[in-house]
């Protein structure tokens, strides 16, 4: 099976065109009118960004999506889920305050903004899946109950999954905090005592209080660690590691199985819109935004999450790497950019496993609009 993926590049082709009109063209090309019916409660799934992060999808772009849904008499609501780690988005009150601070308020987006798993992450629906790791997964209630969904993904790197796109947005983004823990099960940080200098910074950054430090070397309390990778991303000595060979591929597979649960029951009712711009090294969950690793490419739309992720990765790999970024290697066009960031992670495993799980096809036809 070959899936259509529609592309609007960043360049403006005519004076009456802009990025907002491109989003409209992409949604129409992908068949929005066939997927939204009058009265459909339509989840617009996106990431509101962590405090300190500024590369999340712009609210003005999201407003354009809302307007298109309303034009079809659908009922859109913007939504995301609470984090498993303690931070600015761990409960719905704090999470909504972050969303509003980042511009996702009624005056801008003309839509309700909700946290799909409720005040403290307990609004859950158990959804059956046929995976090798899970028979059922914990999906946020408001997402599971929605009639339709538009999945807006900012494509960027990720320390554990290699990259984050539509599949990761479905998997982590639609799961409750306990569902996120399910995906991380078995993932535990390891500290190299030869590299650790005992600075203790990892202790201050661990959301689960799972790291101890005596001033000489840090150690991880294995019974508490959930493998969130917060410590990995901040250690100044690169002394923290994971079992990249065995545990990380299983984490990616569990993630894909959760993505399958997120789309269950919405066959023919989902469109994916990916923003391949500000392609940063890390997830928008981190409280910073590093320099992009490649030039901005544009916007993608599809009805297939596997195909849209495969397209995004291919387009990114075709770009020259930005040498002033933290891209360590693979700067030449055609080289794999995300492995140039996270060399130990095969991020494309989520694409292959997504196809095996029946989420979509790696084969795509790129159509420029």
C-alpha cells in the first residue's frame, strides 16, 4: 500500500499565499471534509510546550486548523495530556496555565482548551490492542471519546525514541501518566562511576527523586527510576546511559502499541499535520529550545501516521546539517540526521514497527501543493 503525503514547502509561490493558506490547502488535499461531519467532537491533539520551550507549534497555525474544522460544522477542542514527571504540566491546572501563557487561549485559538486525562491524569479508557507487549493500553478519556482527531506534530529529535513525530504524539501524547509509565517500563538509567564527578545536578533534575549523590558519585535507585531520560539530557559529563541495545527498542515498540490504541475506533476520522520546521535536537517537553539541526522544510499532511513520519525523516535527511547546531555528525545531505544526534537510537524502528502494527505504510507518494 502506498499512502499520499502532501507537502507545502516554506517558500512562497505567489503574493496571495502565506503559511496559513498553505495549512488550508493541505487539510483540503488530505480530505478533511471527508473526515469531519457536522457536530463531530474533534480533538486537536498538540503539545503546548514546556515552560522555557518556545518551538512548539504556533497558536496562529492552530487557529487556522480550528477555523477549517468549524467551517465543516465540527466542534474542535485543543488538548494534550498530563506528564508522568513532576513539572509545569503534571496536573491540569498547571498545564492549562502553561498553555495560556504560550498563547493557547480563546482570544487566539477560538476553541476550548482541555487536558484530556483530567485534573490529575485519572480520566482513562482502557483500549484493546494486539501487540506483543500490551493487550490493552491506557488512553486519555477525552481523546478516546472524541469523534474525530486532527494530530498536529512538531517533528524534532528525542533522546530515547530518536525523533518525535506523529507516532510519538499519538503514543505519549494520548496516554495518561500511568500509560506513559507503561511505555517506559524496564527503562532505567545507569551512571558510569568513572565518568561521574558527583556534581549532583542530575539529583535536582530527576522528577521521581530516584538519584542519590554523596558528593563523589551519583547512583540511581532502580526501584524508583522510570527511565524518563531527564537526567541523560542534562548530565554535563555524559555519565548517564541506558541499555540501548535491548531496552530502548522495546520502549519504542511499546510506544507504537500505545499509538495503535490512540487511533482505535477512529478509522477514517483522523488527519495528521506535521510541522517540519525548527527541527530541534530535543522534545518540546524540555524547558529549553536548542538551535535547529537543519533548515526549515515546511508542512506535511496525510491520513497515515507511518507515512507522514517516514516522509518527514526522509526530507530531514536530505537537508544539509547546520554546523552551528549540536548535530555531532552526518551533516551531509542524505545522511541520517537523528542518528547524528542520538547515535545509539534507531528512531526509524518506530516506523517499521508501526507498519507491522497496522498503523500505516512506510511506502508513500509525496505530493506538493
